[in-house]
C-alpha cells in the first residue's frame, strides 16, 4: 500500500501533465485554479479506496483526477461575484479576481468538461455515471445554499460537500467493479467528518448552529462511524484509517 504522500504525488504529477484544455490564456486560468494549494483529499481518498479493493493506483488515477477537477470547477464558480463573491482563495486571488469573471466562468466550464473526458476514458460508463450524479447533487446543494432554501444543515452539507466525497469512493469501486459492502456508509461519514471539522476551523456552519463542543462531538462520532465501516471490510484499509484520523485532527 502506498502512503498518503505517495498517492498525493501521483495526483499532482497527473494534474500537471494534463493536456491543454484550450487557448493559452484559458489553459493558464485552468491551471491556476488547479494549482491553488489544496491538499487533494478527494483524489487521494479515491486512490486509497482503489488500492483497498485491489486496483493499481495508476488505473484509478484518471477517475481520481476527474473528481478533483469537478471540485476545482465548483470552487472557481462558487467564488464568482454572482455566488459567494470571494476575491481570495487559499491566500491568493481567486480565479475570477486574477483573470476576470468571464474567463473564470469558462475556466470552470473547461474543468468540468475535462473531468468527464477523463471519466469517459474507461470502458465502463459507471465511472462517469457516478461522477455525474455526484456533480448534480453538489450543484443542487449550492443552489439550496445561495437561495437560502435549505431546511436542514446536515442535508445541505451532504449535497454540497458530501456528494464529492461519496463520488471519490464510488468511482474507485466502479473502476474495479467492486461490491459496495459498507463503502457507501464510510463515504458518507468521511464527508460529514470533513465538513464538521471545516466548520470548527472556520467557526461557522455547525458551530454557529450548535456550538463548538457539540460540533466536535459530532465530528468525533462521524470519525468513529467511518472507522467502524472500514472495520467491516475484508481489505487492507490502513491508509484509509490514517486518512480518517488525519481529517479528524486537522488544523488547517
């Protein structure tokens, strides 16, 4: 089994080697969005699940990169003035602030299309199908957020954040045509864990609704449930257990 750092390096190399997605200016904006300093949690999770079910990481890499491209697309569009109106992302100008709104819209579009080009590189359509369902769920969650029409914070987060974590697991299973077993339950808990810890770090979301102590309790319980789901699997899940522990204790 490869370590998290080794899996992350595979992802970084693959993203750097992507073919140009359009004219130089558009390609520059796309690569700017991809090189924003993210931890690549979703594609690393995808590769680790792939290894756990018996795939070589290189075989899962296009699917893992596709998930990361969809995530990057969502960030580029979420930052736009029409949505969250964020001028910075991870300590530097957001894509629209750097290149202008129109180029940012096109860069997000290109990221999304390139994601599905990668997902469709497999013989099975299941990878693209899982990614499409997750992307639509994520977009639906963003709609509920920007319109203020969500009644339940946990349900909103499962769409807006959780669906791509679920996709990270589902596409890896689809590559291998592996049985679901308790993988979907694991994926849901990892997505919930990520968002709860994110709220703790930012002091919003669940923290504003329920307080810091209650949010920490919920995060710890999500981590426990994720680990319990892994324990039921007949697979080497040591790397995945490390990912869960890292998410539960992250400080940035």
